[in-house]
C-alpha cells in the first residue's frame, strides 16, 4: 500500500517529469473497458490498440482489457449461464483480454433492465438493439468486476471505461458500491455528434441548447441519460481534447478533470530519411493509377502533379468535405488564372453504398497495362536490334530499327487510348448517385475532370485494400504516397487522420475545431512551417474559412520540390509529440487522481496538477522557409526549381537537433512486475 506518501512532479523545460516509481503498480490492477476492444470500429479502437504496448510495458501483467484473469471469477460466471473468453490480444504488448459473448447472455436482458432502472432510473426501449447490447455488456462487466474484487488478494482495482457503450458497467459498479477506482473517458459526446450532423451552428450555441429537448427529438434520450449518468458516477472524468472538454461541460454538465490527448505507437526508421524514400516509392504507384484513370486525357505532367486526399467516415459536413470541395473549386480558378503548370489530383476515400466498380475505371487500368506490355515488347525488339548492330561495329539506322509491324502496333495502342467521355469522377457505381452529397456538389461546382481543369477529383467510395484491382494499396501506403492530407472538419473531437499523416511525414490540413489542431497550436509556434495547416472554423464565417483553406492549398501548390522535402522533414519530427511514451503521462495523472478519490484513507496523495505544456513549444524554424506558402512569388513554380540561397540558409541537422531538445526523454516507468506470461492464445471456459 501507499500510506502517507505523496507523489511529486518536477519540470524540465516546461514539461512534467513524473516520479512514477512512487506508484506501486504491483499492488494495483488496471482495467480498460471498451466496446472497441478487438472490435475495429472507429478511433477508440486505435486509441486502445496503439496504447496497449506502452501501458503493458509499464504495468506488466497487472494491465487488462476488460479485466484480469481470475479463474474463479470466470468459472463463476460460466456456471451461471455466461460465456467468457480469456486470452491475449495479438497486438504489440500482448495485453490480457476478457471477452464476453453478448448474445449468449441476452436471456438476462429484462432482469438487467430492472437493475439499471433501480440504479439510475433510466429505461431502455426494446427496439434499440444497440443500447440493449450495451446494457448486456455493462452488466457482464459489473458482474465480472464484482468477482474480481472478491478475489483480488488485497490489490486495488482501477477501471477506465471508454464512451457511453461501456458506461453501464461503471453505473452498476458504483451502484453496487464495488471497491474500484473508476475513470470515464468520452471521445465525443453523443448529442454533440448528432447536432453537428444536422448542420447546426453548434459551437456558438453551446450554452443555449435545451439538452433534454434536443436528445428527445432525436430519440436518443435514454442513450444520453446513460452517458450523462456514467460521467457523474465516475471518480474521474476525462476527455481527449480541450475543444471536447468545452463541449462536454455544456452537454454533460461536468467539467473534465483531465484532458488525455490521443497518441500513436510511433516507430522510427533506422535510416533517418527512409520515410522520404517510401513517399517516392508509393507516389509512383499512385501515378500508375492516375495514368490509367486519365488515359486519353493525360495532357498534364505527372512530375508536376500533387496528390491530395481526404479520408474517413462519410459525414459530409462533420468531416469538412463540403468546405473542401468549395475550396477546390476556388483553387482550380486560381491555378487556371495564373496559367499554372501544376496539376492537383484529389482523392475522396469515404465509404458509401455502391454496387460494383465503374466499368470505365476498370477499362482505364486495363488500357494502361496493355500499353505497358506493348512498350516492353517493342523495347525488347529495339534492344536486340541495337545490340546486334553494336556487335557488328555499326551505328544502327534509327529510321529502320523499327519495322512496319512495330509502328502498326504502336498506332493501334495510341488509337486504343482515345475516349469520347471525360475521366470519371468516381471509381464505383454509386447506388444513390443523384442524391450523393459529394457527387451533387461536384455537379454544382463543375469539377468534371476536363482538360482545362487544373484540379481533378476522384471519389473512391471504399476503404483502400492491397487486393483491389483498381488501386492495390493499403491505407498507410497510399498516405505515404500523397503530398497532403486535407481534413477541414467541423466536428472532430481528436482527429486521427491528420495525426497519422504527421507520423508518416506527410503534411496535413486540420482545423481549430479538432482536438489535433488545438493540440498542435499549443505545442508548435509556427504549425504551417511544420506542415500542419490549421483552418479557423471557430471564429470565422464559413466563407472566410473556405478562403483561408483555398490560400493554404494554393500556397502549397506554389512550393518547389525542395521546399516540400524540407516541410516533410519537419512534419515527421513532430511525431515525437504524438508518441504514447509522451502522451501516456496524461493517463497516468488520471490514475493518480482516481486512486486518491476512491481510496482517500489509503492513498494520501498530493494529487499533482495536470500535465501542462506552458512555455513549451516547437520553435519557429530560423531557416527559410519558415512558412513555405508565405515565401513564394505570386505564381506557382516548377517543382524542379531550387533556390540556392534557400539551400544555404536551411540546415536540416541543426533544426532536427533543436527540435529534439524540445522533447525530453519519456517519463520514467515504474517497476514492472515480472510475472510468468502465458503463451499467445485464447482459452474458452
């Protein structure tokens, strides 16, 4: 036990350095409860999956997803008509995981509805299957935690519940007065997501909403009550960003105790600039797709073509696809007006209902492959004739080196590239083509991939896969091959897509209404210089925000190839900020706090202030270009142009060393219990 001892915090360059040796992890059990454990749905899965290794390294075998393995606990539940599976999750860190079979225990639903009503007077309608599943999940969780605490051998239990889907477990655990320290984390408020999807001016009316009325009109009042009860039952309430903390205080009527930013498991290459090599390799594969998609209209230089993309759930307004399309229309006008030789190809990777691939798109890839095969065949014949002539000591007659058959084959190949229609704006046949928001907007703004357009648009309404016959690339490979990710979201509690771009060294556009954008504004003095373009969607009108986004995109198009390389180097260096080894300290603070509140007689903690970054920022780079978009001439340059003066003033090694000094080594970890670990596998009891 930790009796009469306090936890202290020291600071290095404005960053907190936690003395976590004071926390006896060998005397604690840490649970994380979430519907997304092993269930790949949305960003919460990414949070848990990427954080598992860092947490497992710190807590060892005392860290569990859902709960630890106590054979007596599992056996007790199985004997009473439940089915519980225990094993290790086959991800980095290999944490223990307990999985409940929801359907197997559904026969208890009516009884558990009564338990929830007695606990908090919340009723769940029979037709809301998702809420009923969450009640079963929460009831099993509370039951399991009861069995765990009954056989915990004096260890204290911390349980962290993610989102309202896991919240009923927290409510029932507190109602039954289980001796556990609880944390509830909301990644986005339920009502906030609904309101923003309805195109309501959400952030300017946060203090004016009639919460009960809004939830009732959307028929989610019972879900909202489950979420709000979870928030108020928890010892500690956390959320993932400052913008979501403001939202939660108004929507859920409790100010979060700690903000716990989302991170990633960052892996560094042994070769410093390997990520630049990967960019070049995967860019070439995207160029191959573009050659096929635009066959017959390939009158632009692929070496002067930039690839932009937006990806995520198909939430047209929430994800900012509406403002992005409008900005692309304005960008197209600017590039045409300045007679730019830069072409922008934009991909929309957003899943929608389709019935098959677009025939014209499949044909384009077939034509490209046919031309490639013909070129190789002619090249081999040409090479053999050239080789034979050189062996004879002759310079071959270039007019005779290709025979009539070769010329005929090439003419046929050229004829096959002729097309009467424009390159399609979508790769699939859309089921709701006439009402699809993206396609409807494309029709309105007139971006039809015509020859005169400097901005080309491709909607790919499926998630990417390496087995696709069209664009055979995984998402990570595709991101690495692009030049810029654009995510001008209106509602984005965190924003993993720009964070993933950053870790891969790809610049991105985000907003000050996303948790990621606010986090970068706080940590980086000049985000644009580091490839993080932050659109102001909070304090500007929609039209002003669209103009700002247009200027960001236009400025990016004006960069030389060297400037883009410099910017990618800087972007990749920000990955240290997003590493769980750095961001994990925020979760540590929440655990300290919940122990001191749940067990005040045993844990006399001077609960430290939340980790702060006051006075800590990546500095504005001293070398050119501090913000590439602001250091150019008025019209776009060729990507091959390099400024010798700029080359002299930019020193990559000096900048990198200065940035490294701003991120101190991760906080020291407590002693990890070294229990004997079971082999990978799953056990069914």
